[in-house]
DNA sequence: CCAAAAGTGTTATATTTACACCCATGC
DNA sequence: GCATGGGTGTAAATATAACACTTTTGG
């Protein structure tokens, strides 16, 4: 906001009261990964004319919170998780994007682990569902567009930052990690090259455990070593897949 | 916005009218490049308590425009340029970021060529000035923070997309281009390697002209060939400096 | 013993880096 | 003739890409 568009403070305040019947919301594209598929958490929509569609999870931004805080609040309320990866993506402000009036929304994406605790929690919110991204053809409002914008940003970021681990169990095998990248980026990776590269980064910790009760040779399990990553990052190291 | 946070349509409308005395603005970090320095266009601020500071260029978002349109409008109004590179960066929504009330702002950065036509235009807006980014220690509101966020994003993008040309004259020498990257990224580049790489991309067009009235061997002049770039991009080519 | 995934090295190719000298122009 | 930037090539090091077989477990 510059002063040059404003004659004086009073004009300015009047302008706010007259012009702005605009609401601000946040919408979250919550990505999860399960069964070798990328999914998002959606809600049944009951607002006309979108009664048969699903929508993203969102809410109005409260007067006492930032948009980041609002997005975090939505995430905690819907998933029960307090420590989630959240990234602000873009504002969507088409005048007619919402049937009830002007609602400018700030889109976020987040990455969470789908596990049984979540399923239990979600059962309480009967209208929430995980949907495979690939199987979604439309969503309420402009949410399909928002989803794709967030998906593209996530696909870019997952190659530049070690955020993919947020989608996996804490302990994971190298093949699990490889499949994650293959599914999300829709590419094929060479097993040996992938392993050499990831191990070479030095941010994976071999915890000395192996898979249990799998009907094949059990894989070693790793964790993402965040503290090593932070240290390396500060010394000019770049994660780059 | 999801329906799950809303009881019914009427509640929702009430909520908007009651809760939202929030204004939405856009703020533009307008980058220019001149005299081997990166500059931004700022305005003298006359709003207390920031009377002695400079501020970014911005305005309230009008009811009939998107935030992108508002940012474009600000740019045209202030610089006179209609065809400018504009990129949405991030929302800033701290409750106390603006002294007059809650103003949520969407930050944009843009890249423009500083030339004499501009200087003329700017003289009409006597309170506008180009300031070297490196010499700015503070700005009104949270604009210093916004500037740095936009600068970081621009530094990242200029390596990934051929947008640096927006800051140069249409015809430029390879050394001009190299200096641009060196100044913006605060790095040193090897002349021979830089030339090989840029020429190898195939997006520079040698127009067969050379510099005039320079007191050294005149350099060949190039233009950025946008149509070739678009063609290559669609075939999976990535600009990457 | 079969199915299924784990795990492992080498070679060829492409990319990146480092580096030093002569050239053309204006003054 | 001198100051200033323009312009050029090669070799070494590094990173990437392609590729196939043996191992371990459960059933």
C-alpha cells in the first residue's frame, strides 16, 4: 500500500469501508501418499450449485490471525496434526469464483503421512475423504484449478527440497522413496542411480533395521536426517533430485 | 473455502459482513537495472508514522478486478508501461502491518527496462525514485521485508527462466548480460563459460550489429528470441543458468 | 522351488570448471 | 601507444545415464 493512491487518512478509511465487502479465505490442498498413489483430502460440498462436488478444505481468515495461521488452523482442525508441512502457493481472486460474493482465497498445499490414526480421526469427520489426484476430474468452485496449481508447485519443490519425506512413514526403504518420486513426478527412475544419488547426499540415516514380515528379502530402513540436512544446507549444499 | 465451516448460506454472509473489515491491497517491487546496479522504484511515504521512509508502489484491490489486474494497473499508472513482466510472490497478512487497520497485501515483483522515456514519465510523478537495492536499509510498513522476499524469489527465477532480458535494452552485448547476472546473483561468472552456455541455448539472436562509439572493440549485439525459446520450452527444454 | 523385491559396479557420455592470450576501438 | 572491454579453445574433473545379475525372504 502506498500513500500515493490515498489523499489522506480519512479518505483512505472511507475507501475501505465502502469498497470492501470482500472476504478472505484460505484453501488447503492436503496431499497424502498411500498405496503408491498421490491423494488429496477433500470434503463433500453442500453449497449450491456444487452439491455433488467435493471441495478443498478451507475457512475464512479470522481477524486475529495471518493467512498462514488460518491455514494451519484448518489443518489442525481437519487432520488433528499440529506439525505439518505447509506452503503458501498463490492467491485466487477471480470476481466470480465464489457464488456467495467476493471471496479472495490464498491457496496452500501441505504434505502429511496417511496412517491409521488419521483414518480414525477422519471417521469423525464423515464428510472427509482421500481421493486419488489422478481420479479427480472436477471440484467445487475453482478448486480443481487450485489443486493443479498446487500440484505443479509441489512437483517442482519436491525436487528442490527434501520435503517428500513428509509423505512417508518415518522409517522407509529406498524403494518406497523412489516410488514416491516416480508417482508424484510421473517419471521412471533407475534404481541403482537413484540409490547412489540419495545415499550420496548424506541426509539418509540407516537405522539398522529391516522390514518385517514381507514375503521377499527385507529392505533396510532409513530415516531422513533433518539436522544433517540443515547443517549441509547452511554450508551451501543443495538438495536436487 | 469449504462448506464444512459454514452452517448455511445466511450464516456465511453474516460472517462476512461482521468479521471482515479487512482491506486487500497489492504491492509491487519494481526492479530495474542501470549503471551495473539493481534498483527498485519507490515512493516517498507521507503516512504516519512513516513520513520519512520510502514505500513500495501499491494500491487497494478494486471490487471489479483480480489482484493480478490490480498489480498491473498500479504498474501502468506508475511507469506508463503496459507490457511488463509481473509475478505474484506472496501474501503478507500480519495483523499490525498497517497503521490504519487490517490490510492484507499481495506482493508482486516486476522487471522493467530503465530508459529515458521512463525518466521523463517519472518526472511527472515527482515522488517516485529509483533506489539501489543494496543501499536500502529500511522502508515504510513491512515493505523492507516484502522487498527481500521478492528479491529472493526473483534471484531464484532469473536462473530458471529467461526473464533477465526484461531488465536490459532490447539489444545487448553478452558482457552486459553477464554483468546483469553477476550483480543480481552476487556471484562471479567465467566469461568464456558464460558465453558458451548462453550461445548454446540457442535463444539469443545475433542481429549483426555492433556497439557504436565505445572506446574499445565494439561488442556484437544480441536480442532474446522469445519465439525460439517458447518452441524449445514446449519440447522439454529448460533454461537453467 | 518359486515369486518378489533387495542390493550391488562399471563404462560411456555429457556437463562443468579452470584457465591466458590476442583483437579492435577511441583517445 | 595505451587503456578498455571483445572475443576465442582445450583439457581435467565431475556428474549423469545406461545397463544385468545374485541375494534373501515368505509361502
